[in-house]
């Protein structure tokens, strides 16, 4: 079986600085994979490489076996990979409902359609409402997204990310900047909306990681030093030394 | 996924949608009736000329707002798409054999297609980026084509432009469009068609994604849409409707010159659209109506109308970036709560003061202008139906005092207005 | 050969003049990310102010004072206008400067009227500096070249050798950090805007006597200046220099040498149609290089944007 996402010898340099120094990683279908690592380890860069925001210096990225080299973000998205952002990235002036509806358009085959009315499509309206129901924002449906609370905006961001029906979902620090109760809420939300999908996430909060992921990779200075189940990674001496030791004591 | 959906009419959102099926039609019906009735109210020829110009400007401004308001693309050279559409139509009018078989009311389609064709060519490279780069390319291409009008004489007719006779077309149900009023109804019909089409376009997936790309191009890319192609399609659609406006211009005036292409023309349409308000669909309509009226009235009254217009424009950009439509829509919450009436009196006081002050200031400006530029010995000037000597002190004092008093009232009553405003927009304290 | 030298000098004058405008414009752009549409309007104000001052105090005082007034005005525009509009985003900023350009043109017409002002070069510079094969080079042109070059060197020195220049350069790239280091970044922005517009003012003062001081002068030069910095690459000072000189020489040479499209087409192997008057291509055959000199910059810009969208020296992320 081909991996949902496979990275081989991936490197990325900005000028002379090598941020990603040869990452090999295979994430199986339906796996829930967390990438952790200290600040500045290159987690976000790795994300941006995979989703086509940056282009890699060397190495290959394969999505369901297809090489993503030279593909623009929108092409990668069409191949079934969707991502959220570390900094909330929604359409603030549009209503919550429109935000979700826009994210359904391509997946529902509308493409660059300029002859059918979005308001008249039952499937589109119902689909968007169903997503809103899933992310518990039905009550906020007709408000501009920009006025929502931070946690609600994060939920909307996740809603937009999953709406297109992509089977590989990448979440960049979904709980960054949230209170404990908000975090618990978002973790539950992520768990329900990503059932049956491949989940790749970058996260700082170890509680979130252990609650959501079944596989963990530890990225330190642009290299993956360990990959495995939570238990295996927890037990790995290299990880203990480089990262987990300190953090786990805090928790 | 879909089995989770239940249509619950108790949900406020769905109830609203169910009830609003009739409402959206109302403004369109009113507009259509108004377009039919207007010539019976304003019957003289000059009024119809103004209305024709207004209608053409509305179409052009709406087309422009497809870019600026809905797509977030600022074009400094949009006149060329209307202009080229118009020039093309003029050539069709002059192609006697072809035109004799073509009913005039169908001509704007050709204008639209030519505008669209040009937009396709230019858009293919100009829409790669939004923002400043797009604005600069639009300016450069606009200047280039405007400058070409003197060089490519075969198409643009050089300095004198090209003209033709619209009445040689195939009579349309017996109508030959000799009369201004017949042209009015032709333009009005195209106004309705284009406005409805542009409105519907904004409701299609492309229209929605144009908004999405305007607000957050990167996010749109991660939803599967290429920001560039979304911009491109908006640009092409806008070019089509601009071409229709150009064709109607050709029909109405029967002459096109370099003036239809140049940056001034492009600047005017930007001004009209922005004054009206880019945030709402009806903004440009409002802008075109107000602009045409103000231009007609002011330019008859004063040489300095462009100066006043410049001041109004800069003030709008600085203080009311939502334009007229934005100002109007600000009052919707107070209207909904039924408290709009509380604003009337404070508004009257402050705006009345402001109006008096502005008129006083305008009088001062006019007098300075007269003092500086009237021919030597010409001391007499007429202002607000009063004739006086601009070299005496009294008029200056009157104008100065009026200005001070007017703005004084404006300033003194402003806090009360702000208070009334806050009061009118405060949420009701006790839930009903 | 001599004619080439004469044209080189003429093109240099035009190019350096363009550069004085585009340098300020490109500095302001790289700083605030907004193209100041009204930049050429400040150039016009420079000319008009200098003319007014020269009536009372003579040319040299005009050269000294007018740019200062223009710079102060520019700083005021930044402080009370742009900074306010900035919160609405880039597009309203551009629209604001566009409106300002319209307003300044109307204002100039309001004060000075629509006719050209009799603003002339000072008598002391009214002589022929030298002649090349019968073509006299007026001293004023040499003076213009000196002023432009002096300003360019001064600008380069300030930007690269002084502390203020270092802070400006840092503020361009990392405004937040520089602000955190205790520098007043809004003040720096205002200063750079003021200096940029003052440079445009200087250009106006020295160009007014040659190119004419009339209400349309901003418009004539304005769009060429934008084209220049787009060709050079938005935000690049060197790009602005190269593009300015390029445009200066291209337009001068194409005006000086009457190259005909007919000759070019014939050389390429096309034959001129017999009935040229009726041919749809008649305008193509009759094109001459002086005729299209003024639109060459636009053509160049479109070509550059198609093949090198970031300009000659532009950074990809600009």
C-alpha cells in the first residue's frame, strides 16, 4: 500500500541556512501523525513545503504516490490535501456560512463556474450547514467571520480545512494560544471531524498530541530523530534527551 | 454527511431564507418601473441626454466594481475596454452591408465581446498579481492603448476619432432610433440586463471566489482555486460589461475619440465607483447617478467643479472609505431598531451647519478665483444669484462670517450628533 | 558619431531627471509598500513654487526654498493623510494618492491658471557650454546633470554611510524590530516621505524652465515615472537608475533618428502593398520612431512584465 504522504530526503535552505536537513517520513493512510519538536526545529517550514507554499531545495514529496514537485498550493489541494494555518486564516469579511460554502465549491465540482447560482444549490447549502453543525457554529451562521471569538475562528478554520473532503488533513498548531477548556473543545472537534482521514499535525501541547495522535515524529534541527507510537517515542532515549524530558516534566 | 441535515424551519437562518425569496426582486422591479416612467416625468431632451449618460456610466461603474469592489483589483486603465468596445461598434456601424442586417439593439453584444477579447489578452499577464503590480500594469496598458489611438489611425481615427450613423441598422420592430427617447429605452433595457447579469454573476461560484481571493488569496489557493485564474475571469467578465457600456456610448453619441480611452476617463470611473461605494452592489449605481447630476449641475455653475470634486473625492477616501453606499448602510441597524427618527434632528442641525459653512467656503474660493483670474478691470462677479464687486470688502466679510458660523454650528452640534448616533445604535436594553 | 554624443547627453539629462523622481518614489514604495501616485504632483509643485519664489528672490533662492516647502508638504501628506488611510489597506492608499494627484492639479490651476508660466533658467546659465559638431550644448543642461549626480551621490552616501541611513535601511525591512529598538519608525517614514517628495521638488525646480511649467506637467511625466520604477523593479534604487537612463536614452534616440517601419518591414522581406491607402496595415507601414518615442516606455514595460514580472532588479517577493 502506498503511503498517504511520503517524504524522501527532503531538504530546504534559505540562503545558506539549511532549515530542513533531509527528512524521510512515510505517513500511512488513516494514520494520525503528530510532528513535534522544539521551537525553530523547522516544523512549520516542513508544513509549508508539503503544502506547496515553499518549494523544496532537494528531495521528493509524494501524495498517494504522486510527486508534488512544482505543484502550486491549489493543485495540491485538488489532489486531496488540505491544511489549516498557525495564524488564523479565514475570510474575515464573509459570513461564517460563506466561508464554509466557499471551501466546498471546488470539491463539489463547481470549478470556475459562472452560470449557476450558489444560493440555489441545495447540496451546497446543506453541505455547508452540515459542516457548521459539525463545528458547532450553526448559531453564528450569518455573522461575519471576523467578529467570532478566537476559539470560534479556530473552529471555523478547521471547518474550512475539512469542508472540501480532502483525505489528508494537515493542521498547523490547531490549539495555539488557547485556554485549557478551549483546547479540550478543539481536540474533541478535531477527533470527530477527521474520522477516517489521514491527519498530520504540528503541535506544541503534549496533551493534545497524546490525545489525538497515534504516531509521533520528533523533528530537531531539521531532522527527524525518532518516529513511532507514542509509547515508543516516549521511551526513546534520544527524544528524552533532546526534547521530551524537559517538556514532560512540566506537564 | 448529508444524512445529518434536517430542514428545521425553526432555525432563524433558514426561516430568513424562506421568507426572503420575494424580497430580492423588489428593488429590481422598482428600478425597471422607474426606468420606464422617468422619461414621462423628465420629458425635455437635455434631461434624456443626462439620463442616457447616467445609464451608461452606471453600467461602466458596475463593471468597474466587479474588479475593484468584488475582486480587489485597482485598475487605472479600465476606460480602454469600454473604449475599444465602442470603437469596434463604430466600425460595425460603418460597415454598411453588415450593419444593414443587424438590429441596433444587438450591437452592444459585439461591444461586449470586443471588450472581453481585449481583457482576455491583457488579463492573461496582468492578473498574475493583485495590488500595486496589477494597478501599474493597468496604467501602463491603458496609456499604451490611449497613445496608440493617434498612431493606429485605421482603427482609432486619429485625433478626430471616428463617427457613424446608428440609424442605418436593420429597423427593430419598425424603430430606427432617430429619436433620443428611442435610444433611451435601448440603453435602459441594456442597463437592466447588464445590471441583473452582473448581480447574478456575483452570486455564482466565480463571484463568490472573487470575494474570497480579494480578502485572502492565499487561503483561496488552499481551497483548490488558483487566485490568478479567479482574478482573470473577473477581469474578463468586467471587460465584457465595460465593452457593453462602450457600445452604448457609441450608439448614444455616434462618435468616439481618444478621450474615451485615456487615463482621465479611467480616473473618472474610479472616482464614480469609489464615491458610490465599492462595498455594496448598488454603490456604483448611486455613484454614477450622483456624479452625473453633480457634474451637470456644478459644471454649469462654476469653472471650479473639478476642484470641488477633487476635494470631495479625497475627503471620501480619507473619512468614508465605504462611500455613499457605506454611509447609507451604516444606518441600517438604527433603522431596524426603529430609532432612525431620533437621528433626524441632530443630523439636520449638524449637516445644516456644515452645508452653510461649505457654501460660505465655496463663496470664498470663488471670490479668490475671480480676484486672481478675471481679466483686469473686471470687478463684477455673480455668485448665488447675487452680483457684486469682488474688490470690495463687504462680500468677503459676509462669506467669511457665513463660513465661520456654518462650521461653528457644525462643530458645536457634532457631540450631540455623536451621542444621538450611539443612542440610536445601542442594542435595546430589555429583550422583548 | 558627434550626433550620438549629443543625443547621449540629451538622454542623460532626461534619464537623470526621471531618476530624481523615481528614486524618491521607489524609496517610498519600498518603505510603505504604496506607490505614491501624487509623486509627480510634488514635482509640479516644486516647479510652481520655484517660479513664484524666483519672481521675488531669484532662481537660486527658488532652488533652495521650493524643495524644502515641497518636502514639508509631503511630510504633512504622509502624517495627516496616508497614515490615516493606511488602516484601510493598500488599495485605498493608492486611490488616496490618485485623488491627491487630481486635487493638486486642480489646485495649481486654481492658483496659477491653465497657462504656462514664464519660468526660465537664470541668465547666468544662459550660454552655450560647448559645441559638438555644430550642436550647441546649453550650460543649463550641464547644470542639470551636475545637480542630479550630486543628489544621487548624496543620497547614496546618506543611505549607506550614515547612521540615519542604516536605520532607514533597517526600518525598510524590519519596521517592528527597529521600532522595538527605540527608534521612532513613524517619524522615519514621515521623514523619508518628505525627503522623497523634496527630491521630486528639486526635479521640478530644475526641469520647470526646460520642460515648461504648466498644470499638465505632472501628468506628462507621472505615468512615465511609474513605468520607470516598474521596469527597474519596484523598490530597487539601482533598478530605478538603470531604468531611468534606459528610458531617457531610448526616447531621445528614437526621436533623433527617424527610423521607419517601412524600412524595417522591407528588410524583413515584406513587400509594401500597392494600394497602401486602403490596406488595414497602412498605419503599421507608416510608423516612424519619433512617432512612437513616447510610447516606447510603455511597450518596454509590458514586455518586461510579461517576461520578467518583477522588473529588471526587483526581488521576487516584492
